[in-house]
C-alpha cells in the first residue's frame, strides 16, 4: 500500500505557493545552475512544462513560480516569482506596502533603477553566484509593493 501511495504522489504535479527568495541565488530551494533532475527531485513534477525549458510550479492565478532551463545544458537559468507568500531572507515580502523602501534601505546604492528592453522599469541587484554574474530584478507597483521578482544570469 505504501508503495502505491508513493508512486501516486510522484505522479501528481507539484505546486509552489510560498517560499524564501535568496537575492542573487534562487527561491523556494531552487538555485540558478541546478539541473532539471535536481529541480524535479526538490519540487516534484511541474504543473506544466514545454520543450523550450519552461517549467511552471504554481496553480493559483495569483501566484507564479516559474523555472526556465537552458535547453543546451538542462540547468536553471532564470526563476520567476510572484505571490503574497514569498519573502526575501531579510523579510521583504511581496505585495506588501513599503517593500521597495525596505529593499532600498537594505541594498542602498547597490539597488539600481533599470529600464528593460521593453521599457519596463525595475529595481535590480547585480552580483555573482557560482562564479557567474547574476541579477535579481524587482518589479514595483503602487504603495511601494513588489509584484514580481526575476533571478537569473546576466
């Protein structure tokens, strides 16, 4: 009976609805550079995936936890996060008023206001992880909220 239950649980897609964001490294236990097998071992089968390296791990419409793989290496190159139950290791939580002010107080001049290729304006912290240059981009909203975070390689 236990074997059947374990086999069934392994087939059910996993959903990530909360977790800790580690700036410049990863979130919810997933870090840049992990292999696809390591992600699946940690989070389970994705809710959705495609052949372009995209793996979706959230089911609620108000939550996003996406993992993007480099298809040549099958390693994590980008993580996208959004949801009220995600906070940084320093306690900056998404969708909370004043979160941007907390980020500015924490990072000072390291936090840069950046305009992306599509014209979107984000606040970004650059650094290194595993010997590679990385970024963490925070998308702001009204009342100093953070509504989206991307962590990836530069």
